[in-house]
C-alpha cells in the first residue's frame, strides 16, 4: 500500500491517515470504538498496529510500525496503556472536531503536553497524567478525528540509528476548542 503525501508544512511532507485507514478498513473492517474499552480486540497492539499506530506515534509503513511496538514503550502493561488512551480521549471529547487536520494547533506531540497539563490541573498532581504521543494519536483515531502525519527525516527510533518516519501528526480539532481547554491550565504558557 502506498502512502500519498497531501501537502507540506515547513518543508516536511504530511501523510493522510484517513486514506490509509480506509484502505485497511476495506480489507480488514475495524469497528468504530468511542469508549475506553477494547471491544473486539485482545490487545491494544492488535487494535492499532493495522492502523500504523504504535506508542511512538503514526508510522509510514507496517515495518516501521512493528519496530515501534518492539521498543520499551510497547512493553508497558495494557492497563497503563489503556489509561493513557483514556486520558487522551477524555480531553479530545471536549474538543470540537474539524473537517480536516489543523496545523494551527501544533503537532500531536505539542497537544499531548497540553493534555498532560490539563489532566494534572483537573485531577491533581498526584494522579498519573502521562500520555505518550502514540497513545494520544490512538485516542484521536478511536474518536474518528482526521489526522495527517508529519514526516521527520531524522527521527531516532533506537540507539543512534536515524530513520525517515512520521510519528507526529496534525489532528482535526478546532483551534477555539483547544484554546478554551488550555485556558483551564495554571497560566497561559502551554499555548504558543
């Protein structure tokens, strides 16, 4: 399956995940899940690897995605990983979906930091608020939000090896809704 580039941002190509998802769904239908449980999937890896999502984020192909699951982030207990997806979904459910990915709100990596700060502010610093970039994207995928991958030519997956992959993505949520939620944070420092 080839991945089409839909545009550029700052010289980096973007991959349209909806095209990947529809191509995969036509051969392997995956039910839409808008809940915190893994309905119909024995593991989170089996749910998200076909969608080219790993704990690191969005990948350009299945080989890179499989490698992403093979790192230490992919070996965490499913309960912790499911909790990270739930934290992302909780935040994203409060955002208004946009018709297309929105680069004005920053990358998924930027947004995952807003989610963590928002979660700490809402539930207190004693609760675990960590959300990896990939688990944030998995929450967005479960909610049916559009995303476009941002290709990074020098990402270091393990050790000193650098590879061409995507990982980060722009998400289809409105700028207004993210700013509204960011205002709940202690100070405005999380919004650029």
